[in-house]
C-alpha cells in the first residue's frame, strides 16, 4: 500500500478488526446514516424504485415492487444507491479484505413483511443454486470464494422484526452443494428462503445447523454489516407485532479477478423472474476492472 492510500483511507479496519473479520466471517454493524434520515431516504427510495426508465432490467408486472427479483442491480440507475455502494465506510473495508480492485456485481432487496417466516440458514458460494449456472468464478477452483455482502438496514431490524442471524466462523466450510439445484415455488415466497427450500441443498440431509451458536444482528436503520456469503446466515421471522415491514439492501462485491456470469449467459432466471443481461455491467467501487471477462 503506498502512502497516498494510507492517508486517504479513513474507514479501514484496524489489524485486530481485520483478524476478527477473518476469524468470524463478518464485521459490524457500522453506522453509515443517521437512522431518522435513513427512514426518510427509504420512503423516497421506494418511490424511485417504481420508476424503471433507466433500470437495466424490465419491470415484471406480475410481481410486487420489492419482491420482483428483477429489481436487482438498482445501484446502476438510482442515484442514492449509486453513491451508497461506494460509501467510504464500505469501500475502505472492502479494499482491506479484497484488495485494491473491487467490483460491485449485484444488489438486491430483502423485504420481510409482518408474519413472514425467517430466511432459512444458507451459505452461497457460486450462486448457482437458483439459476443453474455459477454466477461467480474465482480463478482457482480448488477452494471456494463467494462474495462479500454488505447488508444495509433500511428500516430498524430487531429479533421481532426479522433481523439477520449469523453463525460466526462458519465461512470456510460449505455445508451445502449449490450445484444440486432447487425448484422455485412462488407460493413459498414468504416462507423461508424467498421461494426456495435451501435445506434441499444440504450435503448431508440429516445435518442440522447448531443454532445455539447463532448471533442475532439487530440493526438500526442506516447501519450496515459486512459478511462473506459463505458464512452461515439466516434471519428471524417477522412476528407481526408491528405493521412495519423490514427492508434490507444487499450489495455484493468481488475482487476483479473473479469472473461474473462466466460464459456470458444472455439471461438470468431467479426467484421466478427471467431478465435479459444485455445491459448488465459490474461497477468498480475501488480501482479498476482488469479482467477481460467482466463487463464494466
Ligand atoms: O435479508 C435476509 O433475510 C437474507 C439476506 C441474505 O441472505 C443475503 O444478503 O445474502
Ligand atoms: Fe444470503
């Protein structure tokens, strides 16, 4: 690292924090925005999501505003999100973990409505489980890679309103085999893994995650948490004691050595939507993309 970078990097990890991240597979929560400001921004954001004039995927009328998984990647066209994915409090940590050339390759919404079941335990490495094709390819396949997810609470999230759960230190062993594939069931969208039965991907069908080790990640609106997608993660159910939905915004990052959508598929089918990847691109949030397989 040269001196200029040392001086300009204000929000990187300390040595101890980086060690703790490597051990646990997650870090945070970190406060990015004042929680009252965030709630106001979220209201406006939900309106701007309805305007698909510049979104890279077409609107799917059959599915609601947020549950429409084709509402992926709105960091490409929505101004607040364009800035958010490059927030220094995120990027300075990402470069500590992933190196100087970091791409945002995906962003998505995680709503939980009153009464929704919690997200099932899962780990994601290639994201092949839903689309049938690996979506990420790390240069060496002996090991697994996954992606760094930065999950931002757009509303307050508590144990009663479906906050995230992590099992620390589980990010270096995969208990699921995403290549098994799993059918999407639109009737189960509010039930577990947004329409997929993730348990069906378990390497050992009889294995049960040790929930006694799980940590609940309560967050205020405006806070973000950073974790490896290969960390065992899930959420509590929304108990419905308030009428407020919980909403998370997940931005996913890889170093530029990773090829995104290897083989350049023309379409992506996931969560009941098919979208054309014609206008798809990754966004460099630090450094540049030097990988010819990636579109920027
Ligand atoms: O928000 C949730 O309930 C799940 C989020 C998640 O699985 C992810 O961001 O990878
Ligand atoms: Fe996940």
